[in-house]
C-alpha cells in the first residue's frame, strides 16, 4: 500500500451551498436537539397488538433496554438522496457479468448457485463524512427493519422539525404491506403462483438472540396474513425427499437470519441440502451474500481502473469513488507500508459481520497486526462516524451514529440510525440503540 492522497484524504464531493446549509442544520439539530421523541406508551401498544405482545414488551423493557433510543436522528435531504445514488450505483455494478465473475471466484460452493429469489433486507451502512455519506459496508441479513418500522410510528413531535418525513418507502406505506409484499415477491420469483403456506424464521438458538423480539414480530406479521410461521433453530429442520420440514410440517420459505452465510457449519446441514436441492425458497441466501456482503467486494467497488476496464460509465465510477472509502486487500501488500499508514485505516475480515474481529488502525498493537497479516483482511480508509447528542439521566452525551438503508430490489425501503459508543453498534449504550431518521429539507434540490 502506498501513501497516496486518495487513501488519506476525505473522499466525496463538497456539497453545494444550499445542500451544505441543509447538512449544517441537520448537524446542529443532532447536536442541540435533545428532546425525547419516542412515545413509550405508543411503542408498547405497537408491540402489544396481538399475543404474545405483553411478553414481547416486557422482554424489550427488561432484557433489551437499549434496543431503541428515545431520540431521533436528523439527516439532510441531499444526504439521503446521495445515499440512494450510491446504492443505485452499487446495484448497477452488481448486475454486471464481469463483477459477478470476479467476486464469485473467491466465493464458496453454495454461493455459486444462482437462485431466482433476490434476497430480502440488504443493509447498506453509511457514516456521514465531511463531504457526504460514505458506504462502510453492506450486509445481507440486516436486522432491525421491523423494529425500526414500528419505532417510526411511535414518535411524537417534540419540536417543529418533527413534521419532517421518515425517509424510504415505509413513509408512504404501512410496514405490513411493504415487508409482506417483499416476501411474497421472493416467493413468486421462485415458485410462481403456488400458494405460500408456511415460513420458518431461522437462527441459531433464536430465543438467545438479541433481536429475538423482531423474529416474533415477523411471525405475527405472517400469521395475520394467513401464512403459518415458526421461529426455530436450524438444527430442528430436516431435509429429505426434496422437502424441508420442521416438526413434520413442510417449510415453503425460510427467512434466514443466520451468520453462517455459506451454510458451512454442521448446524446448517439441512438448510445447505435444501438450498442446493431447491427444496425450499431461502432468503437471504449464500449467493446474495457473495455478491454484496463479502468485504473483498469493496475492493472491486473502489478499484477505479478495473471499473473503467469493464466498461463502467464515468458517472457511476465518480459516484462510487466519492461514496465508498478506498478499500484494499491486505494480502499481497507490503506489511511495513500497511503499518506506517495504519492510523488512516480500518481493518476488517473478509467474511466478518457486526464488526467482529475488526480493528481501528490507530489502536492496533503489533500482535494484533501480525494476526491480521495471517488472515484474510481488507484495509479501508477510515471515516469516523458523526455524532448525536442525547440526554441520559439529565446529562448530555455525544453518541456515534451510522445510517442503515434497508434495500430490496434496488429500492430503499427505510433509513434508520443506530446510536452507540465504543467501536461497534453494540446495543449496550445508555441512550443508544435504533433511532428513526428525520429528513431536513434543502432550500433547493439537484
């Protein structure tokens, strides 16, 4: 790795005057507006709409008190539009045969099977840099969509800016129709007009997962619309005779929340067989993870020379260069160059998720750096998260924030924030957790 301005300088394009003013107002609101916007009574009613709602509300209140923040986050209209442009640019690249050939070359066997289903709940995660949003990573089983949709409905106006609209398609349509239509679209892509009767929401030891309440919310959503649903561990599934079953009943579709993205672990044996034999529709799936979420893909998306060689147009290349921090593969680079530049870098494992085994370069020890060199890591130019000031026990606290775009079929469904302290979005920070995003309008638009 060479010490180049493109690595060390803040990427992106400075905003126009009108857009810069809009972004400035959003920053000021995030710094100065400490009002409590979450109406906990409405939030509880949303959770308690049907059995076991009371238990669900208790579970969140007692065991997951920092799942949701009491505060909303403000974002400029053009910041939100810019994120959508970056999402659209990535989607154009993912559709190219040359890109698919490159990323599938290092994917596992299960990822090379191409299904008809797209994969639900892509999560495009952004930091707001000095020159606009920066795409930090993409996830294929992005959690929190249902929680954030309900959270948006439980906000109360505590200042004039709460007249701003929640961004994404969920602002215009109820969560039930948007999310249910997404799962039904997956089913139709794979099975046409066959009836969708039974869905399994699958994760390892699901009751122990922090987002287990969301699994229950999805089960309730499916059941309200006449689709039987179960929440289960992958080890409780069986696959034989071209059918995936749970407790003797056939599973038509699996909403997969596993972090075993390639179905490589023994616990995923039935899912792996069902996937390879097309015994059930599985979404999201290994193919989607390989196309979007492997961290090595960010290397391709920021390789300007390669993008030009495969015929990507100049506008798309400019959007990607300004919207994704330069990302390089550690393997093959001079370790001494990496060490000298470490303070400008963030190191992530290629197959990682949830910031596990990821390291800020300015906090690296030599021992950890040697472990990184032995593994399969990428080095991404660091973009520090912006901040949201919230009130906690009568004290103003500045928390980090990132913005997650929930995307399906190239459409941004919802934009939500996560507030936290420390290196990761850990849902352990007082005052932190998921937060709705409110749009600050600009004086004029592009």
